[in-house]
């Protein structure tokens, strides 16, 4: 299989050197937090796939929900005002569990499509409400918002721009609230004030009449798990309101219990104008995402009578009935199945395990909220000096972790990311941190 994989299957963004260091991996099965590869090697998955398998592998009731829906009605287009029961029930459910400002749901195939849809809805909204000049978008450095041209442009990570004319002329960035490496990082209030000032300054520079929206993740994921201080999201939300721009929260990673509550917005008391989500919505079992919006935004773009939910955007697999049936069952597992509560209980073990590794000679920073966390490796703790990129240290750690039966993520700049399933037990946390410590010690030796 490995030879055919190398010959024909294109893999996203991962360098082959990772594969060389670790050896080929064809994953063959999963149960709970555990994966088995083709050689029978058992792995503890501390990254929930790609921060998505929040309910763990092998949930039989999810398989059943998908199978039943496939048998009954595998496909229904949302075009021509057709609909399916799971899609309708899911929309109703999402409105119930998200902040009260969000009342309308557009179902997509994943996060990138949800972000694209949000941008298209926003532009349509301003066009329809007589302010067509509002077309500029502001996002955060180190933000990640997807792999389409629009999403990659909102993403402020150079690897996603290289070779393309990105960001688009309508896309602009302000500094990330990266406490560990920000001049105001030691003082949470100063850091918040600095982000608010940066947003105001950027809107002033572009002209308030030209700025459509500010996009952010409540905690930046792919940029290295950057956890802003409590109160940051709310302050940015208020600033956006004062500046008369829409506030879009990208909860693709942070949603569905990843940071504790169902959505990170909830803990911050934030009501966004739009929200994007994916990953934990179907927990990776089938692809699905969603773009949600307020009644105000929807009313601006709705085609015809308010009850005729229709917008100028769509795709073949929008509101896919099997995706929706799976999402409904996954949501039931978070709530009635107790998985959300289990994740909240696990957060203390997760935090304690990461923080204990601050004593390790390689670890400069430990940051986390809920079950989303990272360790940042430095060559000198006092100066926070990064390791030379040429060392490929985090790739070596990733490969060593795999040999020790642990899966997590290595970011290029020597940040290790962790996002265990919400089903992790105390014993699994103990195994995770024992394997991680062993891995760091081996790489140091
Ligand atoms: N937004 C955020 C915050 C994400 O983390 C991601 C995926 N990592 C996306 C959007 C894009 O989602 P997808 O990969 O499902 O297209």
C-alpha cells in the first residue's frame, strides 16, 4: 500500500521528510482514542485526527445514523427549495445551541466552504443594503481560515500565500494576541487594548466606509494555538460594533466542546454577527460545516419573503442529509451522551500535564483552554530564542512520538499542538503525558 500511496495519492501540506523519519503509516482502524496502523502499531491519538474526532473513533450510534439516512434518502439538494428532515432539524438545533444572535444556518461540506460562504454573504449583504463600498476584510496574523483562495488569503500564514497573489487586495491583517511573543504580552489588559487599538487603526487606515468585517478564531489553532486573554474576544466584538463592521467568529476548531463550553463565544458572552464551524460538528465521521448569521445579515441578503430562506450561493452538497443526520447524533452524544461534560472534566488533567512540562529544558511556553493546547519549544528560556528551523526539531519530535505510540501535531516553528478527544479518560491522559515526556527526553538526549 505504501508504494501506491507514494505513487498516486496527493497529501496535504505535510513534507515527505516526516514520512521518512517516521516510516509509512496507513491507518487501518480506530476505537475510542486509539488508532491502529497497518503494522498493528497502537497509537494514542492526542490530536483527535485533525482536531475533529471529538467523540472518539468507533461510535456505533453515529454509524447507525449515517447508515439509516443513506438507506432512506442519501441525497437531497437544497436547490429548488427542496429540503430534508435531518437538515431542517440540524438547523433548528444549531440555532438553539449557538449564541442568540445567530438564527440562520447555511450547511456546507467543511470549514473552508463555510468561510467562503461567510465572505460571499457579507459582500451580498452590503451590496443589498446600499453600502457596496464595504468590501475590505481584516483578520489576524497567525490566523487560519481555510484552503480556498478566499480562506487562504484571510489566513495570515506565509506558507499559504507563497507563489499566489495573496492576500487579495481586499484582505488585511492586524497583530495576533500572541502573549508569549507580544510586547504587551505580560499584561492581559494591555494586550487586549493593543488589539483593539490595532483594529481601530486598521479601519481608520482603510476607511470605515470600506471595511466589511473582522474575522477571528477565539483561539488561533493552526497558527500555533494562540490563547488570547479572557475578555479579548468580547473587547474585539465591542470594537467591531463601534466601528460598524461585522464580527465573524471562526469556531471551526474551537466549537463543539473543544475549549470547554459548546462554543468558545459562550464563555466570553459574545454574540457574533456570523459564525463558521465544521470539524466537531460531525466529529470527522463525514464532512460537514456551517455558516451561521444573524437575522440582520440574513434579512439583507434573503431573496424574497423572509420565510423563503434562500441566498445567492450554493453547492451540490449543501445541507447533505447524511452529514446532517450524523451531526444530529454527534450533538446528542455531546449533550445526552455526556461527552461535553467528560471533556470539561478532562481539561484539568490536560492543563496539569502540559504545565508540568514547563519544567522540561526544551519547553518555553505551555498554553491551553479546555482540551486545546500547545507547548512552544525554545533553545533558551530567558530570551525565548527559537530553535534553528533547519534542525527540523519538531518533525523529529513528531516522528519520535509516533514510535512511542503517540500522535500530536508539530508546527513548523517548534510548537507542538494537542487536541485530545473529549472522551479521554484519566488513564489516557496519564499515558499521553508519559509518552510525551519520554519523547521529549529522547530528542534532548
Ligand atoms: N477555519 C479554521 C479555524 C480551521 O482551523 C480550519 C481547518 N483547520 C478551517 C477554517 C478550514 O476547514 P476545512 O479544513 O474543513 O476546510
